[in-house]
C-alpha cells in the first residue's frame, strides 16, 4: 500500500486515507497539486482482478466515464495506467452517499426524497438516452456533495448498448435486483435500472427495503405479490403509485425513464415542510 501511495505522490497526488473499497478496487481521498482540490482516486490492480473484470468490465467502465458529461453523474478528471498493472481513475470527491444518510438519519421526508430522486431520474434519463445502462444502482452508488447534489457513480457493470440489446449477465446486489435478473432470464437492462431506482426511492422514504431479501430463492415470489407500505405512515398516493409502477413485476409494464421523468409525483412542487 505504501508503494501505491508513493506512486500517486510522484504523480502529484498526496493520499490522505482510503475512503472506500469495492470487490476489485479501493478508493482513496487525496489532495491534488494539479487540480488544486481534493479528489477521489479509484485504484484498480489488474493483476489481482479476475480476467473478465480486466478485459471486459474495466474497459467498459473507462469508456463510459470518458463519455459521460452530466451534473448528476460522477466526473472523471484523469485516467492513469501504470506498467505494473495498476490503473488510477481520478474523480471528483463527494461528501457522503445515500446509504450513509439513511443509516445516520433514518428515512427521509418525501420532500427531501423528491429533491434527490429528481436528480437521479435526470441522470438516468441522460444515460438511457445515450444508450448507457448502469446495472448496479443502489444507495451506496448515489453519492452526495456537501450541497446535496446527486452524483451517480460506480459503472463496474455499466454498458453501452446496441438498440436491441438484452443482457444475460447477473449484475448488482440482490436487494436491488429485478425479478427477471434474479431468475436468470435475458433482460432489458434499462428496465432493470428502473426497478433498482424504485428500490432506492422506497428506501429513501420508508427506510427499509421493499422486499425481504434474506431468502434469494423466495424473493421473486415476494416481488410478484407486489410492494406494500407500512400502515403507520401517511404517504402521498402519487408516491405510492410511482413506487408500484417502478416495482412492477413484469418488465414490459414498467415505465421507461422518460415516463418516470414526467410522473405527477415528481412534477408537483416540492413542499419543503413535507
């Protein structure tokens, strides 16, 4: 680890600490002489990662990060490949992530959730319009700046689509996975993203997952029965209707991101007292 930090220092980045760790990577907080700000650096060691990650997933992620330009998608400043197999992705630094916010503060008001979800949907509309799918949307991958701006991150399972592409790869986390993904059925990855943002929105307002994921085999059956809401919460019916649409068991009946963007719950003015 010292060698990595020293190498980054030689490249103009002073590592402060490790702030995150993925399956095949670590994320470090560093100060940058070049950019005159703090940055996040994703460190990937190709030598330790499986071949499919090095040859397929990582190149896809790099291609997406080089392509995207949206205020609610994480910005990458620099890509550095080192001859010893290390790869550094220098990105903008965020303050926290949505999961930590929920864990620290409990469920959000509908007004706060709506403000954040509008940004998520705007980012996903941009991505889907440009034929980019994420396939690993979860609260941990929704980063937040200090002024509450959403930044979608972690495109490990991201993909640039042909117009008719169906996916067969199992991607993402069980609690955010759609029924067709869990069942190993070839799936529309855009409709998978729609399901996942439905789980995220439910989490924001309710504070728990919509379905018990402790038994993966039984999970699709629970999903088919449909989502339920706690009896002790008074919720906007338009919010409930949006959740039911996003978490529709049949992917063909789920809305596309364009329909989500103009849903009546999102189009209503945000009631800050909510």
